[in-house]
């Protein structure tokens, strides 16, 4: 085994022990209360990108947010992993809010936009390419530097719809459970969350909400003054 790799792993254990000791010193009983039960109000569906950690971004403590992450925050109707996580959060944990969170500078979105070949992940990113193809006329009219960011937001809108029309959410709303889905985007370049105003609580027609979201995205990224540089797109 590579010695450097071993050293790096030992660093992780050292950091963990230091963190555990600090938490117990500063907040006695923290782990005792944590082990009893998790009762989060929030579920975060985000990207696996290491720069986008849900707890740190939102300032929430362990136990306060239930998290599902994958490449480019995609929710597919045949993905039993994602659907199981959503069902567990909604039916077992009784979360009140589900946040679908994309992020600017997403490598998966960029790859889908370019049609880049990666390997087995191409089949996963095909879902974003479908979004790209559905809105290609709009994307082609935008400044080149804005297209990846617009596709990031379009992908969030698409995944909000996918969560909303899932049997899990339809059943929850059908029995009167109060759960709201939100579409957000995180800026790796500034650390801020943007509310994309794609909010679904089961009371409004999805088609109208989706169309309104697409129009807002088109207007937002077609304005040259608000088109960012691509420095943070990696």
C-alpha cells in the first residue's frame, strides 16, 4: 500500500477524533442526544460534488437534514435508490421540505451540454442531455458563457417535476400530508443558494409551474449584464 495514501487516511481518523472530542467538550451530551432519533424537517437532493455539502451550506446540524446525492442531482423514475430515499424521508421521517439543489459549475451538466464522452456515466447524464435537447432553441440563443448555468437551472426544474409526479409524492399529497418541494441552485463561486422559485406543494398544476420556471430562466440568462464568466466552471 502506498505510504502517502495510508498517511492521508490516518489524517482522516485523527480529524475525526479531534472533532468528536471538541463536540463533546463544547456541547456535552451532543452524541447522546444524536443517537436517540433523527427527526429532520428537510430533505436535500443534491449533486455528489465534494464542494456542495448540504449541512455546511445550510448551517444545519447533524440530524437536521436527510440527504440523497448523485451525479448532477438527477431523479429518475426507475431509480429505486432515489425513490426509496424520498419515500423514507416523506413517510418515515415526515420531512416538511424537499430541496432539489443543483450547482453552477457542475461537471455533469457541463459534460451533458458538450456531449462529452466519459464512460458508463454517459448513460446517467443522458437524462440531462434530454433536458438540453428539449430546450436547445433557448440554449442556442443564450450567450455561450451562460448556457451551462441555464442548463443547471433547467435541470433543477426538471428534477423538481420528477419528484413531484412520483408515486411517493402523489400518495403523500393524496392523504393530505404537508410536504413542499423547492428548486434551488448553489453558487460554488460565492457560496450562496439561489431560490429558483420552483416551489410545488401539490395544489397547483405542474405544467404551469414548469413553463413559468423556464421563462424565468430564459429571461435571467439572456441578459448580458448578468451573464457570469466561466471561471468557476470546472
